[in-house]
């Protein structure tokens, strides 16, 4: 699936309209239509190339609020139409001691952030996929 986005093509370059190709949903994924996402100073540093190991092009943004538009067959906790939030981590192994204690950001096998990641690349765009374990339901 191709989705529209704004992306930084290189460190320090102005943001421009672009397209991201998303992978198909996996069994434990939720497809979100993003309604809001935070852009903080760490995002600005990353886009400017101030820190090492950035992958360009990139579309910054994290702490996402979105509406579930599709769920994988293994998803039972959420339904289409639910509004959920996602922090700054979109994937982790789910099996190591850190993940089992709810500390996915310390995943011993490496966690994936909302952007600048590798496998479940979740650069900010109108729709994203994420494992259901990292979604938090709206409470009001």
C-alpha cells in the first residue's frame, strides 16, 4: 500500500511531499489512520542530522493517535473504529526479559521506533501498521 507523507530526503533538507510503501499487515497488526502525532525537538535533531545513525529519507513523528482501520486475524483486543495511542516504540521482540516486563524500549534484541527503524518501518504517514501489544486504548 502506498501512502502520502511529508519526508526529509536528506539531513538538513526541507520537508517535501513523498510516498511510503507499506508492507501488508501481519496477523498481530493493526492498521491505523493517523489523526495526530507529536513532533518534538528530538525529531528536529534527527531530521537535521545532528545525531548518528539516521536513515534518510525519513518522516519524523511519534506519540501517535489514530483510528484502527483494519486488524490482522490474531487481533482480539481492538476493533475497527477504535481510537488508540502509540508511544515512541512500534515493535520489539516480545520475548526477552525486558519485553516481558513491559520495557520494550530496552528490548535485548532491539526495538523499532516510530521512525528511523528497519523492519516494521513506521515513518509518519496517513496510515501505519503496528503490533497490537503496543497499542493503548482511549479511555474517554
